[in-house]
C-alpha cells in the first residue's frame, strides 16, 4: 500500500486499544500531518483495552519522532444500560441462532463511535476520521461493512454540512494482511501492548473467537505474536 503524505491535514483515529485500531493509528501517523486519537468507554467487558490504548499512545510519543497530538477518552457508559451483548455483560460468547451473529455484536457501536468522533472532528476542523473496521475478517458485524461506512459518511456530511471523510485502511484486508501492513510500517512491536481477547484477560485466553482469529493471522503471516497468552493451542 502506497501511503501519500497529506501536508497540513489532520486526522482523528478511533483507537480501541486493539490490534486493528493500533495499526490504523500508525498508518495515520505516516499519512497525516497532525493525528489525534479518541477512545470510548462503554463499560466493555474487556475494559483493559482502554488502558492499552493509553499505553500505546504513550509508547508512540516516547519512541517516535511523530507524536499523537491528543488522546481523548470519552465516557459513554450509559450505552451498557441500553444493549445486551457478551462484549458488555458476562454472558456466554457464542452465536445467536436468531440473528446468526456472534453474541459479541454490540448493536450500533461503530455508528455511535463514528458519529461522536465526527462531532469532535467538526469542532476541531478535522476532516479525516480513521476507523479499523474490516469486512474481510469482521465476524458478520453489519456495522463493519463497507456499505455501512459509506452510508454513514454520506449522512455525516449532510448532517454536519462538513466534508467528513472516513478512512478504513483495513476494510479489505484479512488479519495476516493487516499484520504484514504493520510490519511494513515498522511498528509490529506495538502489538505486544494491544488487547484482543473477548474475555478481557491479560495474558489473553488464546481460545476465544478473537484470540483464535488473531493467532491464525500471525500463523498465516509467518510471524510470532508478541502478545502473551494463557493458551495458544
């Protein structure tokens, strides 16, 4: 992927503290002049990812010439009172036979994240939003699809009367391709500090859907995951 530097342009990255959003943050730092990050607290079961997001920003700012300009943590914990999901409540991680979606699906999550991020970006006169959503390895989540993001971008442009652009650099990449991109960007070391495990464990459980997908990606990429696991099976 050729990364064209955008002089004097700013971007806001939705940073969960996970593998994909961390890749997007490093990608944005290569591409944009000024980069900020926004992280959401929705009382997620794997709330440790918020601390991971903070640590990743701190490490980047200590070890890289290019810094993250600002990192904002936004509390939307009310959201946990509105939706039922294994990503929030301590319920079984499986597939919902009615919806054919994993019980980890959080209805409207990415739509809310990007809407709030767009409002923040509008006030800061930032036009570029970066999100780590992916249709290739997306577990069937409908708010990770390319069509959803394009539709949301059009809605935000109309609703804000502002030229918001949502970038999804991982949309058509599987996990191994994302890992290879991070290797090319020269910061695969940051994966040690990311969080993927749906169980919220550190060391990661190594056996939930998310851990299995991540481990398979590293295996296909021919690389070793620097993250610590309880069980790598």
